């Protein structure tokens, strides 16, 4: 039962271009979504998040878009840089009323930014 | 370093031994979470703890696994009688109390557990 899915295992883009990473979810009760970046042998690093009451959140080169009707979110990185090469995970949080702190992660997308 | 600290970074055990993984949350964080990542998979939630309380252990295997977050000291994830299938990366995360708004969880660099 994969509630959060990242259907593209990998993505390759040219330096300076836009990277778009996608994520789909099945549970309409999720109310908070996050993107993490992970380098090998390190822990996930928090990048950006969005509440379900918003449809866009921007932080520097990173923008997250949320389409609740489609149960879809995406992460845009522009311009992409070689240092952005990593595995990107999207994660979703059940509502606080469920009294669980769990994050539900997708399988990850490996981004390669070519110089 | 004010981040989430996990130790050891690498742990090798033989089948049947016990594994103890430790996690010190970020300063000011009172909530701790443990996740497991198997090869080629995403992170899977195991347990959520506050000081001296287990809040949600819905992701913990029913046997051999336990977790605690004592009043003093780090959080401990304990695996008894380890088996080969326990080989994985175990990540700890922490966050401040959720309060009025959502707070991201911040992760440590993990413990890589290898079972011989």
C-alpha cells in the first residue's frame, strides 16, 4: 500500500535548466507535504514544505506546487546546478488530529544535473 | 554541531546478537522519530517518541524491536536477536512540538546496520 509515489526513479537535466520532480499521493487527508534531498551515506536534508491550504511555496531556486484535486505535488528547481545531484524524496504527513508524527515517504527520484 | 546526532554510524552484528542504536535530537527538540530504509526503497516510519512516552509505534515490528526516549540521555532503538533481514539504514529525526503549525523533521546521518 504505497500512499506516496514517485513514479520516476531517475531524472537527468542539463545545468542551468529546470528540474521538475513529481510525486502523487492517495490519501486526501494528508495536510502537510515536504521535500528532502539525500546524498549517499548521509541523512535526508529538509528542502521545502507546503501546507495543504496552499498551492505554491517558493524558497530561492526551489518551488513546490500542490494540486489537491489531482493529489499531486511537484518540486521545481531552477536553475539546476551540479550540486543538486542527489536523491529527492517527497513525504506526506497525516493530519495532527491523527496524533501520529509519521512521515510517509515516496521511493525517491535520483536527479543528475550534468555540467 | 547542533544537528541530530546518531551513533554508531556503522554497526556490524552477527545473527542472534543485540543491536543498540542511539539518537540525540537537535537542541530544543522534544520529539524523536525512527525510520528504516532498506536498499532501493524509501524511508519507512517505525516509531514516534516524546520524553518517556511512546506516542506511535505502528511501524515497529511486533517482536524483537523496542524504542525508548528516557528523561535523560539519547533515544535508543534496540533490536534483539538480529536476523539478516534487519540489515538496513536506520535514521532518526527530531522536531520541536508541533504547536500551532507544522514543523519539518530534521534527520541524522543514520546508522548502517549489517548483519553477518
